[in-house]
C-alpha cells in the first residue's frame, strides 16, 4: 500500500489518470431499515465526527435524502443535527452497526485510529469505510492497514473546501479506492461535493493530491498574511495591497478573501488554524519522505504554531497573521 511515487504534474487539480465526475442530480440506493414515505429504501450513512467540517457534511447528506446517523466525542456538537433529521448515536459502535457506508471526519490520524479500532468489528459485511479526514501519507497507511485487518474496503477520500462548501455540498472529493466500490459511495460524494476526482485505486492516491493542494492553500494564506502585516507595519493601508493586485496576473481570490479577514479581524473559523498547522506538518513530512527540501513548509508551519501559541488556534487560518507579530 502507498508505494512511493516520484511523479510530477503541471496541475494541482489532478493527474493524467484522474477521473473527474460531477454529482448526478438523481440517485436512489437501498437500505432495509430506512424508507421514504413512498416505501423506497434509503442508504444509511454513519458519520463519525461532527466538528467544523463533519456537521456541514451531515447537513448536505440529509438534504440529499440520505439517512444519517452521527456521533461525536463531544455530544453537544452532534446534538443540533437532530433538529434537521439526523439520528444521534450515543457511541460510535451503535452509529455504524446498521450503516451501509461509514464516513470519518476527525482531526488527525490518532483520533481516527482510536475510533476505527472501536468500530471496525461492528461493520456489516461489505460496508465500506470512507475516510475524509486529512491524516497524511503515514496516517493513511496506518488506517488502511486497520481496515485490511477487518476485511473492510478502505476509500481514501480527503476533501478540498472549508466549512461553507461542506454545508452547501460544494466540496471537491479527492478519492482513491477500488473501482467496484465507486457506485456504492457515489451517493455520499454527490451529497457533499460539487465534484469528485477519482485520483486512483489505492489508499493514499487521494491524499497525495490533497497534500499538493493544501501546500498551495497554506502558502497563499501565509504569503498574504506576510504582505498584509508588512503593509500595516510600514504604515500603509493593507487594502491598497489587495487593490493593487486585484484583477491582474498576481490576483488570487483566496488572497482577497483571507486578506480581508486579516484586516477586519473577523476570524470565525472556516478552516481552523490548528488544523492548518497540523496539515503543514503532514505536507513537510511528505516532502521529507520524497527527497524534497521542506524548509519553506516547516517555516509556514512555525508561523501557524506561533499564532496558535498566541491564542488563535480555534480561529480561522487567516489568524496566521498573528504569527508575524
């Protein structure tokens, strides 16, 4: 699993072998325990983890007519989903027991592994595990091995997007898994994503592309923070910087979005800063393991760490500007 591949690509959106699909507008799958009013059986999805991303994903699944059972380590984060139709489980084992598909969206590999060790023995025959948390390459190897021990099909499916796209079903799913499981998991991917990119058939295929994309996201955000902070310290209006690049070849919508948040101080989390720091470490580890110099990504991670130490760990990643103070 996860063989080292030293390949390059001109695009951080995929490779020559990627299969990109948009969600279908009509799908109907079956599960014996849950039915529409007219008697059509629905797919039951167990979603483990209802934090910043998981809660939005649950809402998108419910809007698409899926039967959703949720569990979260902190029950108060799962409880509001009952008001929009989710069933809230008291423990992860009961959440997965009657599921057709199990989805995890937790903070890191350790969190996912701890829960997986609890629930994998309770999976039904043929139920796939869709792992959407960003856990890195080593974490993916570890989790895929756990799935293999229990004869469970592992689908590596990290997502591109933040809280709002999760809530509106506009994520991009970067998937790696067997071709014969694609139809089974399609209802979930169609619900949470505007686009699914099947990067390959092995665990880790999706994660490689996820790390590439996040390396760009973290770099753009940190560079924007540096520029905005420098403008402020040089007694310039930082909006002059954003205005000077707007509409030109140096412009970037993400820089405009995060730059404005840095200026206004409106830092409600869309992509949490502590999560960004964690991802910077995963990216740097992948670079180290594939004969790349990781000094720049380590430096980016250090700015996120400094901002977290200053009390901004739960804020949006735009709070990295405080890592330059």
